[in-house]
């Protein structure tokens, strides 16, 4: 595949193939607003390094970004704090369902990585301490990178998450008992759930992920991360980005990626492009069924896998 | 870096830099024959797709391959058995020290991946059932790919491993209780320890790994694995190949790799070349200190990381 | 030992022997008010079935009852709810440090027994739902049984516990996520910490425990528990009453007992008498060093062990 | 109940009541010879301190003693080794299914108590080191105490256990890796399974347990255990004797007891008498359904509970 090619034919072909997929999984059902999405919706976008975007299907339809935002929060905190962050959260796969408390207890309140919920709470807590408004910082970044000033929080989703937030509250209090949380837990949870609630489209998120394909450079040419830090984030995405299916995602897709229970997945082809796919039906490990299939087809058809 | 370049200057520079490394870790000490190696020994080899090999330092000195052999056993069984193997061993990172029994119990005797000891025992067991001589099969493969008919088992190492083999015996019996082991445990352990005992040099192992950079094609042009299977093995190496340091290895080195307690590490640049580095001093997670540093420098200097 | 004997000589002998104990452990130090107690304080009381009390040392000095109150909360809820309680909390030893979250996750939010913190939170939650004021209910009961209307909450202790209450908050939210907590977590924690904060003396607590030696009959002759329920509570005390030292307590003391981190321990000789001993120095498992030694001597000297 | 009473009317009444029990559980099915027993068989015996025995039903029918023998092996080793034994095996309830490896790993190869399989293997290993023939020592003891020279091993059961012994082999090798096993694992397993295979009747086992009711004194008047050691064994039976149902057994029956998967249960009324009941149908935790019910009735009817 040469760099002069357009991604449109590939995206159209993938959309047709995905349409034939027999089952599509089920939308997340722990909060009503997510459960209501139609599992057959599907959109996909590819953004080139220069900001050119190609899309297919519902690629301009906003959906709940959820855990995808963890990538951006990580990058924002890493940019400010540097390697000191890694004393408070690890970089190793968790090998357990994403909410497990066992490993957290075994490792004295230091979460395995920034993409399990415990780790994401630590990252948000640290960013919040530094900025006074972690969620606002994140939203401003996403607006700037996507070029979409209309991005915002979905307060209904945030409220609903908070009302079903006992597991995250348990995680936060548990780490606080080990001294690994600096803000009051209710304030931290409010920040955390607002971040997860951000609504954005495939186009928005593919563009916002661009700095990871540009080795740390933002859309406006400024540097967010060092080259080495961008590599770190990509590596953590590949090894930890899809809950307890990181191994399977690695060998099927072969790209750094991060999924969310809203049905979205972002992925990075370092030095080449970024992707975002969305379809609300999830498999039993919390990843979009059609989304993983579409990315699998993408790397197979284009050869753009890291392996 | 163009494909016509030679790797010699890079290797020489890395060797000089590694020489300055202050600490070198400690050799594995659970069996005397490994503990006796000098932690300051260092060798490194790069093999091109066509079998051209470049080396530096002790790159022709044989050392104990140990867990590096798990990659070849996996490939040999996968070639015969195909995807059915994955019903008996997973492909997800373990998130635990490499000998842990906890997760094995939690998951009913199915090991998380083929590179933790439990998973490697399952793969050897299955290959042994199919061939009647798993260790012999492995040795023949390594001789053919490396072009070195002098490769052989180190019976002293194998006997010593067996004498200290209670943890592996426990793992094998435990999985047998779940019906996931087909051969008698003592016979399986004999096979397993003989495989681990194989002595080979950086040159031998870099060449033997070539099929993973050639998308499944052996040195003689025949196909061992499908392109998809080769991608699977590379993905499992990246996410699970370095014990509980896979995440760190991924972001420092950014290549599929597999380490052994003998101090060796193999790595793959898909479509480009393979590497093997050796230095007996290990960090606390069982990976060669100088080996990881050398691979880190290699990807930094050449840009040949997957991220 | 005949029933007409007085316990005074035995108590005096025990006090003298305990005075010679070389080390006394350390007071609980997680909140300042407990850490300030002198580990060499010692008091012990025995209450006969008819309410006659014998004592030695600081037996009339109030101390922080802490986890000892879990026995009374259990009895009060069992009296109202009956066997239905056991669907929400188990009756088996935990085999783990008393705050562990692991087993709770493994068993879907049902704590192993009513004396680990998680189990006590469930019992308080249920009693609170039934009464609207669990802590008030408990205090009224203790006042009535001890005949001491001066008993009260120590608001300084309660506030201090709440300020260090992240582990208990984590436990409560975690069980709430499984649907096993009915009240808002902050309200539950307020109730729980107030209960733990009750100050009472050895005399007070020995008397208040009397219903367990009288097979369920309160001090005023009314029935709190059925004979079978009283046996249940005694059995749970023997198998689970002293954190992770229940086995050792059983064979050294051989009586149903319950300890608290304030340094108190209550014990029951069914059909004969009740005891309370207090000394603030704790061993590494959270039980009073001098307290266990004194009870050990008591059963040895009187033969009043259940074994 | 006075000491001059005979136990016959009580036993007859219990047998009648147990006959009406609707379900009876299922015999152990992991080896064929146990699975073949009729779950409706029932026998019960009570032995007075002087060796007088009362019985009902199939009380003279031999059955497979299985884990009941762990009590005698513990006593025999404790008699020789004293408190040093407790450095190699704990005395705390396990709080986990009886074969769990998790806790063993967490506690570095020291089993929680002598009645889980891991702990029993350690005790047998130590007795075997001291005597050169642990199984022979046990058999001689049981013959002497029961007065039945016809007691013997069931070689068919022992062979069958060995053929299905992978879990126990895993436990033994695992502890050997921690240095807590002294004999070769196959030799230890042979000893262990022979002990478990001993066939004896309710009468035999009630008599053989007598030393625990006589505070350590054997049938011939000689002392096996000190008074304190006999108390220790009783306490461990009460807190750990019935797998993961020790808490429930304590509050339903309220006596030190030990069950086996052959359907037998022994129990001790210290200073008064010993019991053995047998019925092959087990509940899901491995205890005889009719056996527990019969002991429950016994303590209710006679008042001979420790609580």
C-alpha cells in the first residue's frame, strides 16, 4: 500500500463485509443510556497524519467515548508529570477482569496499568491535582485536536454512571487507604465519570488520536509528548488496551488500540494514520464485536499491522 | 535505515555502550551450571531474511537457551495442530509471576499463555503426543534452521533442572488433574527439561527465529506456519514473552521478543530481520539486563521498532 | 471447681502472673486516640449468670469496645431477622487477614462471617434498615444489660475512625455493587464507626455478654435469642472471633471469644459465666497479648474450657 | 443426662429420625469403589471412656475411613515431635475449598492446618521420616485402640486413589519446592493413600478416638498426648475438621469432629464419650448428610454440646 492511496475503497469494503456479520454482541447494559443503543449501528474513520479524514457508515455520529478517554488522560498527565507517574501506576498487563481488586491488594494499592479502572482513577486523580479540573483539561484537548468545539460531556451518562459507581468508589477508597489517591473520593469520581461521559464521533476520535501516530506532535504542530513517551503510550495500548483480550487483539489486529464500553475502539498505525471504529454490540469481554472485526479486516487488507 | 545497510556498525556501537553499563544483574542461581556463568559475557547477532548474519562479542558462544525454546515448540505444535491448540492454552498475558498457580486454579487448568511454564508444559505435552519425541523434533528443527548440526542437549543441565523440578512437577500434576495433560508427568518433565537444556549461540538462535520475520517460511523456503499463525506467534511474544515485564519490554524495545533464564533474548523485526542477544546477568524479573539494554539501543538507533 | 466458689482468688492469681509477662505488644496505632493507651494497663472481670461480678485491676475503667460490639449487633439483628440473615453473611472462618477483599470478590459480595469487617458492615446495615438507628439500638441494649446508663459513644474515636475509614468504605461500596448493602454508604459508615466507638469497662461488657451464657436470656429474664441462636453465636465466636488467630485462640483458651483492637476480649463459658479482659497491647494479629494470656490461664486454672 | 445412662435409646431414636430424611446426598464419585456405596446405609456408635460401646444400624460394617485418619496421624506425630510440628503446618481454618493451592502459595508452602490435604501430607511426611513406615504405625495404633486386629488397608482403594492422585501430587511437589517435604513425593503419596484406604467400622473408630475424650490417655492406660496436646487436637478438629463447613458444623453439632469422604464422621465429647457415624451420601462440601444430621440430633437430645 503506497502512501498516496486513499482509504475510501478499503473502508467501503470493510463496511460491506461487517454488514454480513451474523451476531453483533450486546450493548453495555449497566446503565440504561448505553443499553438503548442499536447494536447494528456501525461507523469507521481513518485520519492521515495531516488531518485528512476518511469515513464510512455512522462515522460522524457521536457516541459515548467511555474508556477510550483513558488514553488522552494518560497522555495529558504524562506530559506534565513525566516518568514519576510510573511510581503510582504500573505498565504491565493485568491478567484479570478489568475491575479486579485482588491484584490491587497484592500490589499494595498500585494498579497494574493506566487502562484498568483502578489505574485510570489514579491518572485522573493526579491530573486533577495538577490542573484543578481534569475533566475540563481533557475536554479542551479533545476539542482542539478534533477541531470540533461542539464536543461536550453527556451529563445524563455521567449521572447514571455515578449512580452505579459502587465498584469504582470501592477501588478509589481502597487505593486511598494505601495513600495512592490525593483528592476526596467523591470529587475524584465526579471527575472520572464526566470524562467517561464525553460524546464524540469516529471522526473526532480518530483525529484526536493523531498525536500518537505523529510521535507526540499535536494537530497544531506543538509537542505534547516526547517521541519516547508516545512510544510508551502505544506500547501500553497494545499490551493493555482491550481489557482481558489484549493478547487476542494483538494477534488479530496487531495495532495499539483502546476500546470503550460505548462500543468505540481507537487504533494507531505509528507514522502512518489513526483509526476509530464504532458499533455498540460488545463481546463478553467488553469489546465491540463489529469493531474488532473491522480493524482485523483493515490490517489484513492493507498490511498495516505492526507484526 | 535502508535495506542495503549492514548491521555491523550498529552492533559495534551497541557493544561499546553496553560495556559501560554499571550493573549487570546476577545469573540464574537455581541450578549450579547456570550460576557459574560470568555476568559480563555479552554477544549479539542479527540475521537478515536471507540468512546473512552479523555479530559482535560472544555471538558464536553457546549458552543455555532455556525458555527461548518455548517459541519454537509453540510454532512446531501450531503447525501440526492449528487453532485447536488454543482450547488448551490461552493467549493472554498472565499478570503474575511466571510460576503462579493461582490463575491456573481460577481458570480450571488452562494456562494463560504458552510462555508461562504451565503453558509451555501443555504445548510440549501436545507436541510429544503428536510426534512421540517432542525434544527430538525441536532439536532437528533448530539444527535445520540454524544450519548447525552440532546443536545438542546439555544433559548436565537437564539433569540439574529435573532435580530442582518440583514446581514444574506441581504444575504438570495440577493440570493433569484437570485433564489438560496427556502424557505421564515424569515423561513430560523429561521432555521439557531436555528442551530447555539445548545449548546454542546467538548466531544459531537468530537464524532459527528467521521464519517469524519471513511470515512463516523456513530457511529452506518451505512453509512452517501460515502468515496468520506467524503473526499470532509474534503477537504472543510481544504481549507475553518476557515474564512479568512484557509491558516494559514492549515500550522500551517495541519488538516481539522471548527471554530465557540463561540470559538470552530473541527478537523479531517482521519482514526485516531477527536478533539474538546474550548476557547471563538477570534483573529481578528474570530478563538479561544487558540484553534488554542492547535491544533498547538497537531499536532506538535503527528506528526498527513496531511502534 | 464447684459452683459455690468465688472467682476472686483466681483473678488475683492471674493478675499477678500477667504482671510478670515480659512483652505486652503495642496498642493499635491507626488512630491517635487508641495509640495513646498504656500497654501495661490490665483489667479482668467475671460475671456469673445471676449478675454477680468479680474483678481485678482496671476492671472498672472504660476502654474502646471496638469489634467486641460486633457480637451484640449480630445478636440484635439475629433476634429480629432470624436465619434469613445467613443469606447475606456466611458463618465460616475467613482464613485471611480480616480486611481482605479477595474472598469477598470470589464469593460475590457475601462476607464469610459476621466478625470480619465486611460481615459486620452487612449486619449493621441490616439492623439499621430494621430499626432506623442501629447504633442507638446497640447502645440501649448495652446499657440495659450492663445496668450502666452512663455508657455512651466516644465521638472523638468515631470521628477519627471515619477519617481513616477508606478500607471500610471500599468494603461497603464493593458489597453495594453486589446488592448486599441497603443504606447509603456514608450513613452506614457513620453508624458503624459510632458502634465501634462505644466506651465500656470489663464489668460492663462481661455483664452485657451474659445472655450468651444464659442460652439467650437477657438480664431481665426476657428472651433475646432462642437457645439454638445463642449456640450459633457462640459457635461463630469460637471459629471466627479473633481475626486470623481463631485456631490458636481455640486451643489455648478453648472458649467462644471476641476481641477488639481497643485491647478488650469477651469470652463465654456456656451455662456458667462470662468474662471480659482488657489490656491495650496487641500482638501482630490484633489480639490483646495480656488478654489472651489471662484467658489461657483462666481456663487452665479452672478447667472451664469447652474442650 | 447422668453418667449412668445408656446411650441405646438415644441412638435408636436418632436412627428412626434419620431414616425419614428426604435426601441423602451422593457418595464420593472420584473413585469407583466409593461411588458404589449405597447412600442409604447408616450406622452410629458411641464409646464411653471405659471402652463400652453402643451402636445402631450398620455400626459394625467397615467403610473407608479416608480423611478421618488425619486425626490419628496428627496425634501420632505430635506425640513424637511436639510443638516443633507447628512450624511446618498451621492451626488456622483455611477459609477455602480443601484442595486450594492459592493460600499455600501465599504462605510459602506452609499449609493452614493439618486437616486440609496439604497439611495432612506434611504430617504424614514427618511421621514417615520419624518411623520409616507411617502407614504401618497408623494401622498398629488403630488396631490397638479399637481392639480389632482385623483392621487393614484396602489395596484396591489405595491403588484407585493413587491413579487419581494428581492434585495431591501437585500439592506435595509444590510444598517440596518450598522445602517443606522430606521424602520423595511418590513414596509419600504411597504412604498417604494407604492411610486413607484403611477400612474400619463405626465401633472401631469411636473406640480409636477415645484418647481424645480421655485427655490423651490410650485404651491401655498409657499416655499418648499431654492434656494440652489433646486439647490442641480437639480445638483443631472443631475449627478445621469438616472442610469448608467447620463453622456450620460448630453451630449445628458443637463438638470437635472430623469427616471423611467415605461418609464417616468422628466426634468427641471431652471427658465423656466419643462418637462415630457413617452414611455414604455426601453434601456438596464433602460431609455425610445423614451423619451431620445424626450428630446434630445427638447433641440436641443429650445436651452434650460444648456450647
